[in-house]
């Protein structure tokens, strides 16, 4: 099951909740228990791997680079 980000319309807090993608409506807020939650648009993480003999490359943009934060040497 994926983790989704939600915003509670009652307490105005954001939460990450593990739910089935089709069964998220009616999910209670972990902070106040209200079911007036809306699903937020969120990004996902991906990793970049090269095949045998391939060197992974940096995109040059830190926010979209697949190597930033992996500890692998690269430059922008």
C-alpha cells in the first residue's frame, strides 16, 4: 500500500497516511479524527542506476538530480 499525503480541512494539518489508493475517502485524520481529508499532490523519489559499465550521470539540476543525496561522487 502506498503512503499518501493528506490535508485535514478540520484541523488544517498535513499528514502522511498508508492507505489503498482506491479506499482513501473516509480516511480519518491521525491528529483530530475528522474524515474531511483531501489528498495532496505530492512528488515521489526515484533512483538512477546504470547498467554494467555505465556511469550514472548528474542532471545538473540539484532538485531533479538522481545522484544528489546518494553519496555517489558527481558534480553540477
